[in-house]
C-alpha cells in the first residue's frame, strides 16, 4: 500500500489516478488505473481510497493506493508519486503527524511501533492494550490528583497575607501517599511489560563439556550448536529462540568456564563474554555435569554472578544412578539453588520438564486483556520513576515543614514528567528518537 498524506495528497493522487477527486470521495475503495503523471503509461491497477482530514490516520488528507505489491510495481508507483510532487516519508512520519495533529497521544504512537515490531503473541497484545489508550487515562487521573495538591500548596504562595489557615499537612500527605500508590501500581507492571515486549533471555553457563550446547539444541529442537566430546568446543556465544505460549525466550549458549585459560587468549575471551552474557540475562541456567557434581569451580562461577537470577540444571542423568542424582539435588538445595531441570541433553529425558519450568518462571499464564501491563516502554518507566522520586521528595519536605515553594516545585515537576509520557512538552530530540525506531510507511 502506498500512502500519501498532507495538503497536496489529493492533488498528487489526481495526477496518478484520473478523476480521483471526483470519483474517490467518501472513503470508498475504488478500482482505478494508476498512470505515470507525465507520459500517462499505465503502471498498475489499484484499489484507491481518499480520506479527507481530519478523519484520517494522520489527521490530514490521505490517499491510499493498494497496488498489486511486488518490489517493481511498488517502486514504479512510488516513483510516479515523487514525479507528481510528493516526497518520501521519513520513518514513522505518518504516525508522527498523527501525534502532532492530535489524533493520538505519544504513548499510543509508541504502541504503533510496538505493534509493528511485536515478535510474539504477548508482545502484540501488550502493544494493542497500550494503543487503546488506557495509559493516558490513568496518567491523566494521577496528574489531576497532583494538580489538586499543587493548588492547595500554591494558594499559600499566591496569597501569603490572606487569612488562609496553615497548610493541612497530614491530609496532603495522605493524598500524596495515594498518588504514590497509584504510581507504584503502574511501575509494578513494568517488568511484565518489558518481558512481553522483549521476551526473556536465558543464558546457559557452566564448565566445559557439561552439555550446554547439547541442551541448547534440545531446548530449541534443532541442531544449532556444535557438540563435541572435547572440552572447549564452544568458543563464542550463540543464541536461538524458543516460543513458549505467547512468550519469546532467547536461549544463549556460551563458552565453558574453566581456570587456566590464560594460555589461550581466545578461550579466555569466550569465557569473559559468557560471564557478560550471564550478567545481562533474565535467568542464568547453571549447567552441572552429574558425573562430577557441583564442584568448587561451579561455586566460583556462582559467586561471580552477584544477585543474578540463577537456577541449576543437573545434566547427564543417563550416566549416573538415582542416588548420585539425589545427592547433587540435595547439594544444590543446601546452597539455596533452585533445580529447574534434571536432564539428559543428548537423550532428551527431562527436557520438556525443563521447558515447563521455564514457562512457569516467565509466563504468568493466560492474562485477560484488561489485566495486561500498561507500562512496557523504558521511556515511560523512567518518567514514572522520576515522578515518583519527586513526589517522595515533596512528601518529605512537607513532613519536615520546609517552605511551600520547594514542595510546589517538586510536585509541579512530577506533573511535567507524567505529561511527557503522553507527549506534552516533549522536545524535538525525544520525538526524533522515538520515531526513528519506526519503519517507513507507518
Ligand atoms: N550421555 C550424555 N552425554 C552428554 C549429555 N550432554 C552432553 N553430553 C555429551 O557431552 C559432550 C559435551 O557436550 P557439549 O554439549 O558439547 O558440552 P558443552 O558444555 O557445550 O561443552 P563446551 O562447549 O566445551 O563448553 C558431548 O560429547 C555430548 O555428547 C548427556 O546428558 N548425557
Ligand atoms: Mg558448547
């Protein structure tokens, strides 16, 4: 579909489709010949629709040409549009115009990008929920509550000599607490929102030869990584995707970790990259060879992971007896480690149970549309956090009897932060950053 938008859209369209202005009015699709504006050659037959602003996606006059598609046809029609006086749209420009013309707020515009980029069912639903505008409404209510508190405080500033009673500190604090509660409720949705958008990253970590690559292959169900009996087979990191219900998991295989890699710079680099990957994971699966059990090297690895989420996979169950397996599980439990899998990565036993464990860990099950997170964008989360900090500051100042001016300043800034989420007062830079993520044509 080739879309023209702006004051000249209909004029350009008329040069491509004879009699368009007359025939195409009324938001009806019509089958038309598309011709070259100068030499008149027929380029395609297309379904054509005119939408006169402001009742259009962008709020401007819009002409849409549904061509037969295919790169050559589309290129010919676009070329004809340019010849007739249009210019190429920049990424996300239609949605930017929709925002600038008040057709949607900024959070809704970002949801359009989320919808286009959605890689999983969960991501699609979360973006759609954001597009339906629920966030703007919730934020509007919080903002109004802030403005009411602000009015109380500022009244004392504007009329210092009037017979106004002292600032009702306790009731105002209660109102700020209510605002904080609402901000926290929104912020608490952010991790689930981010998870839905981006999916989760699960990193397989462990000593060489414990079966990390075999496990990656078993989890994703195809031969993705080289498996070999010599230790140090995997040198770089590699990833593959696994779809769990509506959620996308990225499974990352890494180089084995062993001491004494100093002699081999490439292996040392691989080990370092593995640790970096682990430190950016949503979950680290520490793979243990049951033949050797949990060793001091595993213990050292664990200590390098800080407060990362870690679970253990006891691999090679086919090579040991039940007693050894139980002993290793007890050992893990004694260290406070969750055992998420008992697998034979090569034989396949326990792999589906491990997948179920991952699903339970990340997928909250079926979630009704109205209960999907409203906050999933990092920008929104940051603004909410900023506003929250300012409300906390205002509350503290109020409690300590600091001047009304300082209290008012914090609350005012908090409202500015909240408004920026839906796009009020955002700078060109921010807009450019947001819309550069879009593709052309949206
Ligand atoms: N019997 C048995 N063999 C396994 C199992 N998992 C892995 N292996 C074997 O162990 C050897 C090492 O497996 P890999 O998957 O390459 O191990 P890795 O942890 O990726 O090793 P590096 O890449 O060297 O760090 C291979 O010969 C596999 O066939 C298992 O559960 N049972
Ligand atoms: Mg490997």
